[in-house]
C-alpha cells in the first residue's frame, strides 16, 4: 500500500470521525431543545387551566361585586392578554421576546387577581359562597402546579443553554441556528409572591 493511499485513508477516517462527532453534538442539542419545549408545554397546560378558571371566578363574583366592575373587567382583560402571550410563547418557547411578553402578561394577571381577592375579602357573602371557595381552591392548586412546571422548564433550559454554550458545541450551535433559550423568571421582586387566592 502506498504512502499516499494510507494518508488518504487516515484523512477519510478523521473526516468520518469528525462528522460522527458533529452529528452526536447536533443530536444532543436537538434532544435538549425538545426537552425544554416539552417542559414549556407542561407550563402551557397549567396556564390554560388557570385561564379557564378565571372567567368562572369572575362570573361567580359578579353577583356580589356589583360595585367593583372595574376590578372584574381588569381581571378579564389581563387574562385575555396573558392567554394571547401564552399562545405566542407556546408557538416558539425559544423566542426570548415571546417569553418576556408572557412574563409581563403573567405579572399583570397576577396583579389583577390579587386585587380581585383583596376586594372579595370585603364581601362576606362572597367568601361564604361554595362555588367561589371551590374555584379559589382550584386556582391555588393550579398556581402550585404552574410553579413546579416553571421549575422543570428552567432546569431544562439551563441544561440546553449549558450544552449549547460549551466548546465545541457552541460552534455547531451557531452553525445550525440553536439560539439561547429564555428562562421563565420573574424580574420584579414584588412579583415573586404568588397571587393570594385563598379566603381567610
């Protein structure tokens, strides 16, 4: 066997090894990206559940809170904005702007729900209403599920971003368009507390 043929075989072997290595990196990035997208889908399920509960909560409160129309309308408006933002983020959880929009909308919804709960505290008949108690219990349960789903999502995003940013993966990530994913984080420290939805 000639020296040129040996060199050619070694070069072909190296190219094949590099190609397999690149395929492995690409596949691992795809798997991690799919994992964080699935984790966001779990958040989305819980958000939709909450968005479905809110109109029932408002309808139950309407009969008692006749003088609080602005509060009720603010809750429905915030719910609709959050629903639209959630749909945008669900379409592409890797889009940082969509995630920021969702976080902002969720903060607005949390504030509106908190105001509704504060106002409803002033109405003893509403506090005693069985439907209202059941809805607030379901909403509290859903808030807890959202918190757990957010944690799982953020863990998946961190694993994806770490894999994406390490060398040599960063080279392949840039070549194949693997963008950094946005964490589902709360920017404003005052928003870190979940909306209180229980009656005392």
